[in-house]
C-alpha cells in the first residue's frame, strides 16, 4: 500500500516545480523568477479612481518584469 501524500509534501513539490532560475539581463547572473501582484491606480473619465491588478513574474535580483 502506498504512503499517503501529506499537504506539506504536495506544497513543497509544487514550489519546486514553479521555481525557475534564469539569467538576469541587467546583472548577467543567475537569479530566480518570483510571482508578484502588481496594483496600479487608473483615473477614469468621470474623475473616480479604479484599481487595476495583475500577477506578473519578476527577477528576484532587480525586481524588473520578466519578458519571454
């Protein structure tokens, strides 16, 4: 009978799967990509403010957006 996988095992497996290392173009060093939520305010035509949020990937060393 197989061992039941715990939640901690699943979370660690997914974290390793999503962790990527790439070369940063600014520093020319190997760095990780991290996911961040980017929130910006947008002023509408009638004067109210709205929040636009999106998830983006950035270089961990410089926090600049990652472009494929």
